[in-house]
């Protein structure tokens, strides 16, 4: 009887897995290229009275999506177009180019942009919750086990800073961790789901999607006391929309109040009849308002929403922490002060 050569079999299986991963990555890159071409074609049709805001399809951006869908911007007399990107780098490219006027981003990037001479200002802080999710196969239960592991991140951003902050709690250095850059949120989530990486830093609902498939939620920014969110505008746009910025904040705050009430009401079943027509009300909240999330399947018991905060000025500590981290990485071309950056 012929013996089955198991090592050869496993080699084939690993190769197949690598091919599938590369195929998915190629498909995602092709999709991004097509979207970029579409963005370029739409630039000439731009209405200068409209604020084009670049967002990611995350729970943190939900108040903006809610305000748009529920007509809050229209009711206050401002024109806002939301432009959704799967990867933070794509949103950055749109903002630094000509296809976005403002961006939901973070203090690290705002400091870098301002230091290199970009005419931008932080208009407000919102929400930025990130979670360290580790693959089921990695068996990582505490941050002290992260040494020499592979954790997917977005470099030179709040994600990168948060990863270093987590490592410091276990007295580990940034160099103690392998941190490949995976900009696309869906791909970063997939790499954890498929046990390709030991973990990743992810926002919601991607963190919950990983958890639903067996990943472990180790620690997050709410526990760390970090919130590095920043909504950044180009100065040229601020000059045109000086009277619209307070209205943008007002619409955001109304959305925050209504969302917090809606989420709190899930327990008492006293909520919008359309959403409560199904037992999966929290899931529907994701699907109804956030683009590109309509195919996500997360049990309602795992869907996590923050207590959304109203629009406010970023804290001094957030700016100081971001600036200090950037200086440590030599990412700042010149020194910047808080008053240079905040509106």
C-alpha cells in the first residue's frame, strides 16, 4: 500500500492558502484603482458649495452617516457629500489631492501634514476606538505575549501609535513586534480571520467581525484612555465654508444624541419601529447607515457601540501625545504648536 506523504500535502495546502490570499489582495487593489479612476472623473463635476468629507466605513464614523441619511445636514442648510474609502491611505490620498475637502482622521496624521507645510486645521475631535484582535491560532491572551508576533497595522497613524502604547504597557519596544502595513480594513480583518497574521489593530465593526469568527479581543483604546480622533479641513475649504462649520458640528451633535438614545433603547425595546421590525436591530443599524457593511454578519450580542461623544476640540494631551510620538519617529519636518493646528 502506498503511503500518503503528509508533509507534501500540507505544503500544497499552504501554497493554495497563499494564492487565495494574494488573489483577494489583488482584487481589492483592482477595486481601489477603479474607485480612484471614478474619483478623478467626478472631480470636474464638483460643486464648490459642497463639503466633500472622506470617511472610513466604521462605527466611529456612524454619526456622519446617520446625519446624512436622516437629512440633518439638509435641515441646517449645508451641503455635505460623504466619500467612503476602505483604506485610510486611499482617504488620505483623496484629501491630499483634489477629491476631498475634509477627512475623518487622527492627530498623528494631522501633525505630520501640518509639519510638512500643508495648509490644514483640525476642526473637531469625534470618536476613534481601536482594538487589538488576535487570531484564534495565535493563543495570545495578554500583551506580554506579543513579542516577535505579526500584527497588521496602518503605519504613521493613530493605529501605529496605539500599537506602541500597548507594547509599552508590557515594557516592550516597537521593534519587538513585526508590524506589516495592511491599509485595507477588510483585508486586515481577513488576515486575522484566516490566521495569516497573529493579530491586527481594528476599529468596529471589523473587530466584532473578527471576534465572531473566533478571534480574541485583547485590549482597546477605551481601556487605554486614548482618543486621537481629528476631523481635518483644508484651509481653502474653511475660507469658503466658514459659516458651515458650526452647522456641521451641530448636525453631528444631533446625530450623536439620537444614536445614543437609539442604542440605549435596544434593551427596553423602545426604538424605531423600522429597526425593531427585526430581532437584529443593532445589526440593522450597521447595515442601514454605513456603506460597504451590508454583507457583514455579526451576532447582535457581539455588536459593540460606544457612547458617542459630541464634537469637541481635541484634548491637549491628545496633541502632546501625537506630537511626541511623531518626534520619536522623526516624522515631523518642523516643530508645530497646538495653536498652529487647532481651529
